[in-house]
């Protein structure tokens, strides 16, 4: 994990001393993948594995799904994940709210290109709705980094059909909303983001997109209408590469009179392989739990 943290999570200072090719970083991301919940999650929750079609999913406390469900889409730039940070977030919220959690381990590039990841999530939700596990039960959709961007895509597409009930809340942490990396303000964080991270993301975007243009709304939801979404909690780190595009999304949501809860925190939030700690994170988690409690109808 030391090499991975240096390559992906830590500040630009070390990276500038030792440039790391994107192929090495992709390998590091794949090695950091945690398909099984870490030990502290295994000890805290009832874990069940379920294949839904071709999609691997992992339940946390499915027996508490009558209290609501949090469906989580992991980060990893569409080439890896879930990571320990994904499991830690889902475990914390499930434990706090007394509800169930479901990690959808959608398939990643380069073996599986768009729209496989999107279709995996929609197929899993469709199967849950068809067998009654979403009927009459509030549920929330959450994700971070690439999973946060994918969550926006799924929430938008669910507006256009009636086979799956819409989520009661959308939680997105440092979501990757623009796979073109074209936002004019992206240079705001040049001095604090690892130089190679841009190369990693550009390469990951091409691997995931395949023949689909990067500006397609199902890849870059910043290019789609953000109206008609459920209550949204949107957060980003002030040293995240996605800061500018997340701020653009905030403005779009406000223009559409969305029920929006927004938080910028110091440092980095995106592409975290291990859980981050600190006062900012604690406050962010409390705000997210408050919105989830309201959406799921729990006491929190």
C-alpha cells in the first residue's frame, strides 16, 4: 500500500520527484482493489454475496432492508475498485442508520468497456425491483469518484422509466462528471494534484469509453440535464482534480431548484484508496447521514 499511496493518494511533492507512468499506476490501482470487505466490515455486518445476472454484488445486513437500502457504486476510475475507503463509507452509514447496504461491483475496463458498467448497475436494480426487494422500501444511491459520476448517470436515466422506483437520495463524493477533462477551470488545482493523475484519468477514460465519445452524457453526466433528481448531497475536496466540474454541477443543480446539500472540504477527497480521517470528514459523514436518515425514514 505504501507505493500505491505515493502514486495516487499522497501530494504532488513526492510524485514530482519520481514520475510514475500511468500503466504502473493502473497496476497499482488494480492491486489495491478490495473485492471482499475488509476485516472490520466482516466483523460488524452480516455479509452475503449475490450474483445478479453477470453482476457481482455484496450485501451488508440485507436482513435490515425493511429499514431502507443504500446502493453504493465504488470508485477506481472505471479500471479498479472497490477499495477499503468504499467499504468503510458504506459500513459506517449502514451501521449508523440500521439499514441494509449493497455494493454493486460493476465490471471495469479494459476488459469491459462502456456501457457494461452502466448496464451492470441498471440490471442489478432492475432485478431487485422485479423480485420485490425495492417495492415499497426507500433506497438511496451513493458513489464516489467514478462511482459518483455513474450514480448521476443512473439517477438521470431512472427518471425516464418506471420499472425501477427512483432513489430517495443521491450521495456523490468527488464525482467524476467530465471524462473529457475539459472544464476550463481544471488548472485551478495544478499545483496540488499529482502531475501523472491527469494522464491516468485520460487513459482510464479512453479504456472505459471504447468507441463512445467521451462527451456522451452516459459517460460525462455534466453534459446532461441535472433536473428532476432526488435530494442530492454533493461533496468535493478543494485539492481534487474534479473541483471545477463539481462546482459547475452545483450551479446547474441550483439553477434547477434541486434539493441540494453541498460541502467542500480541505485537502483531497477523490480517489481515496484508504479511509481518510479528520474533522472535515467527520462533519461530511454526519451531513450525509442526516440526509440519508431523512430519505430512508430512519432516526439516524
